[in-house]
């Protein structure tokens, strides 16, 4: 008789099966770390609360549910309204599922048994949420470890578990956050497989967009095509963040695409596109930016700016390895881009002096990149005991200042932007204006900007590239030309093909 197959999360043969052993391994890592913490007493229990469904304002329309990230890291549960308990001494995991009313069968479907969820998520026990207090009382824990801590990216606190009767237990909400956050920074081999997959799916969506994009589209149509592709071909119901579908001067707006500027510009012939979009699979993120001209042919200026950013990107890729400071990587990208801007005649003077006054932050005001995993801006960037945030322009925007370790996954995303509101102020800044060739820079007033963003994993002796899109100018132009040959006379895009 063959062994029973391990339960997996999978959305069809074309998608990646994610085994529940991934989450069992995460729980095992967590128990080991907590056992090694002298402040954690015997018979302590981890208590986590999952996310809840959220209604849209005062309506009865729910937003599409996405699991709370720490809970997902431990259990891989897709349903809302759950609790999870981990006995640190034994490693036993218990899920608590909400008991659903009979009306659920009419409106939302089958009501599954507790045994169904025990098999689905490969945990030792499943109970109802209404019984959390009673079951924990029977376990007689010395301490309940709950999750409370600051997300240094968002500035928000994590969701700490609460239930009726928790006041009857000894609760410690200071120990768990540091331990679980540190573990989330270093990805397991199974987690890396999921991140490779979602990066591949997102890369393929970006390439399809390169093939199909045309002058005359609206920016939101590019966003729509990307979302369609990662969902249709990769099972990514969610994207990891609000898609940035910037073109023309909008490319200089770092987080364009928000409600006040919802990718609603018509894309003109000659515009640069800066498409920063990443799918999310089973709560694992990707984050990729591709920059190219909508008509498929780089002008001389577009090529020079693009190649300057590409040179910085590749310099960082070459230098990345364990033991390297992320701050130093940002400074490396800054230096390369400044040197290239000098060659173009946009700035002049001594690059060392430019570095001292942080001139690079004028052209790249954001950080080089960020940790990535269950959140696109993943946790642990400024965890207690790691290097503190720098205060200088540009460097203060870094989402981490850590030294690289094997198993970290990060984005590398240098860029050069001509944000005219910022540039106008720089012309009046004596520390910077002495380096600026105003007449040459004014030629780029409506250029926007270029960003090249890849997802990478730190290996034992370097880095692994997770993104797989063309980056050389010639490769991009070739792919876009192939797309025009394939789709120009096709009706497959329907109304997305502009009228002649």
C-alpha cells in the first residue's frame, strides 16, 4: 500500500504545489529558537490569531481575504477568523476554526468538519474558536506567548491574539515578535521554491506586457493585462502591492498608481514605461520593475539613462554575498549612477564630493531595495540588534541596513528619476547646484525616470537571480519587436489594440 500523499496547496496543474511540510518546518524552527531563549519557561505556548474578513466601509461587501502574514508563516491557512496554538515543548500544533452557522451552506458553500482541516493543513489537532479558553486552560501553560511588535516598514503594530478569558492566563507579548521575525528574514529551502515560482510567473507577465504594449493604451490597461496573466497562468489571485503603471513624466513618481493617480494616463508614442508589478502566490510576494519605451525603440537619451541604471544594478549583483553591508550596496549603486551621469554631461565635478553631500539622493531618493517574503516589504529590516537606520538623504529611505546573510531574499532596484518639483528645489540648493548642468538636465524635464528591479536570494557565496526578464536594451527591443510581429494583426487583445 502506498503512503498517503502529503497535503499541498495547489491551484491546478499549471501552478506550484506547496506542501504543508513548509509550515510544519517553520513551526519547528520557531520552537527550536524559543527553546534556546532562556527567558522562555517550560510549558510555554505560542498563541497566534489569524486575520479577519473586512467589510468595505459600512456595506455587506467583503474585501477579498488575505491571511495575516505571521499566521500564514506558521500555518498556511487560507480561511479567516482562526487561531493557532503551538506547544513549544512538544511542537504540537492546534488550529482553532470558527464554527459556521447553517446559513453558510446556502450562501457560501459546504461546512467542513474539523477532521477536514486537520488533514488539509497537516496539524496535530483542530478545534473550534469558541473553545480556545477551555482547551488552553486544560493544557495549563506556564505562559502564553503572544505577538506584539513594530513593523519598521509600515510603522504599525502586529496583531496580538485576544479572546474572552485570556486575562486568566499569564501572557508575555514581548518575546515572540523578535524570534519569529528573525526567522522570517531567512528563508527555508521550501520557501525559496515558492519565491522562485512567483517571481517566474511575474517575470512572464512582464514579458507578455512588453510584447503587447502599444502607444495609445491607457496605463490601467497595462495593469489589467499583468493581473490577468499572473492569475490566469500562475494562480495569483492577489498582487503583492498596488501596481505602478507609470509612463512619461509619471515614471518619476515613486509610488504612482494610488487612488489619487490610478494609472489613468494615456500612453503616448515615445513615452518611457516604468511598470512595477508583482504577483503574490499563497502569500509569497514578488516585486519586479521593467522600464522601456512604449514604442519598443530606445532613443539615445533613454538608452543612456537606462544603461546607467543597468550598470548600477549589475555592479550590486556582482558584489552581493554574505557579510556585505546593504548600506554599502546602496552607496555602490549611487556611485556608479553618478559616474554615468558625469559621462552624459548632466552633472560635473568630483564624484567623491558628490557622495559626501549625498547628491545621489536627488536622482534616487528611495533605498536600493528591501527584504521580501510573505510581505513585499518584509519584516526584520531594523530588528533589535541589527544596524540602525541611517539619517542621510537617500540612506534614511533604506528599509534595512543589515549585513547580508545566506537565505535572505531582497529586491535590488536602483533608479534615476527627473522629478521636476524636486529638481527645481535642487537648483536652489548650493550644496548640489554646483554639480548640476542645468541646461542639460532641463532636456529631461518630461522624461520621468527609469527603475530596474530584480528579486534576488543571498546564497553561500553570492546571490541567485529570481527574476527572469530581458534587461539589455537589445534584448528588450528584440522581444518587443517579436510581440509586434505576433500581435499586430491579431484580434486576441480585442479593444486593447488601438484603432489604426
